[in-house]
C-alpha cells in the first residue's frame, strides 16, 4: 500500500517538475567516475587510500556540489539508497524514490533493527599519519517526517576497522544515526516522540519545509566522525547506507570533500596533543584527542609506559571539564588489551599549543582504575611534558 501511494504521488510530482529549475546542487555518479575517484575526493591531509571497491548501482554513489548553506559544505561525496541525482534541489516532492531492487547490508540491518535493501557500500584501505582520523557528514532522507519512529528506519554507518564511528551520545549511551534516532517527532513537532531534535533540520513540504535547496525532506546538521586508527599502517573503511523494510523513499549521506584527515575539524571544542614524560627507568608516551560538540563527547587516549610495557587505550569520554588552560576528562579504557578499566586525565596547556614557546611546560596527570575502582597505574601526580605539546582549542 505504501509503495502504491508513493508511486502515484511520484507521477503527479514529475508532471509538475518541467517548470522548476533544480540547479542548486549537481551530482556525478559512478557511471562516469570510478570508485577510486569518489574515495579520493574524501582524502585530506595525513591520509592515503588504496584498494577501493563499490557495491550497489553506479547511480547510488558519486560526488556532489551545492550552494553555501544547503548541506553545510559545498562539495564532497554522496551515497544513496536511491539515485544520487534525486538529491538535487529544490524540494518538489515528499516521496522521491528510486528502488533498484538491490540487496541490503548485514551490518546496517543490525544497526537499523530491520531488514535492509538497496545498500550502497564504498570500501577502501587507508594509511594515516596519526592515531585518529576525522571526517564530516550529513545524513538526509525522504522518510522524514511521516515515517519517523517506524520500521522504515533507514540507516547508514562508517565502519573504521570494523567499528561504526557514525553515532551520537543520547545521554544514555552511543546510538547509531538513523531516521529513528535523529528527528523532530511524529507528528512533526511532537516533543514526546522527538529524538535529538537539536541535530535535525526540517525540509518536509507538508511540515513547513522546502527552504533547504535539496530534494531531501529532512537532514541532520553537520556531524563529525572521529575514530582511533593505527598510524602508518593500512586501516579499513566501509561507508554504507541502505533502505530499511522496503526499497522506497530514498536516504542519502553527504561527506565533505577532503575531510578524511588526521587534522581535527575547526568547529568543535577539543583537546589535542601528545608527547613524552620522563620517568625513572623509562619514558611514558601518550597521544590524545577529545571533542565536545552537538554530538556529545568522544575521544581517545593512547598511553605507553616504556618502563613496564603497560598500554592504555582510552576509547570513550564520559565527562569533560575545561577551565581556562586546564582540561580534565574521564572515560572507559582497555588496559593491556583487556576491557573494564577507567581513566581520569588532567592536562594544562601552558604554551597555547606551541612547544617552542618559552615558559612553564605543559603538564599531565593520569590515573587508571580497574572495575572495582582500585588504582592500578598513575603518573604519580602532575608531570611536566618534556617533548610534544597539549593544545586546548
């Protein structure tokens, strides 16, 4: 029934499109570009790629251009569960659809909670020059707003070394980004059914939208993926999007050109840096990136005690406090590869991110506890950073 109603509406919409200019955005799909061309458009400073593959119809992936303010960035890569050309604005229909009859993706089915179809999957290996990568993206869909909180829970994910980095902190935990996790309710504007509405931009013609110059009925704000990686070695990337429960009503994800990088984006509050602490009988080295923005808190902390051989991998951020040039945060961690540990770290940026600047050195203080709260390792109080630097942005 849903498919019949949508197809009937599409015929009416198409008859009226001849007089409507749709030059706000443009796309080039993989009937013209190669998968390597598309993946290369993502690459920014500090990253190289290889072994690129694409699964899906060639019309489901490519590049786009947009006027300022439409998506949140002007150029980049777009993947869709339908035809990427259907993302071109203005918005003339509440139910744009291209059903390719394609298969879904098992990883996306798990995240969505419903069977997926028409998956578009771009995969490649990449080698970074640091231990964290970033990229910026926007999720959009024709499922908005009428199919929010339903089984038509279209979803996408960015799997870095098998772990999805396209998620938000909803105050309870980390959740993947889908129709049902970012929206403004159903019916639209219903606070009781809305989920993370501050991250949502309405463009649905039936709900007062249409001012955003894309065909998509709803979009997220610009979000940032941040993922720990292995510096100097080949890592894996899987970018995927799919319909859920049926193949109609398209969703698309836009990724900013050149934003796959080891350089953090400028528009987020963050702490970055690393270096060496000289300890008795050996050195301690560390590196960290912490971001706090509309998506919540996320980050990582890598620390190696070269005296004992102990290794800390902090993979989440539970709290962050920044006062002037001092930042303190806590999170969950693996200790020597085993999960179930926590850390607290305080850093002081005395040199404003410039290790060559004269004056007091940056400092660091780290404590690691086990699941019972017992301290198992620490820096023995505040330590001066001998090499490297901390920057509180």
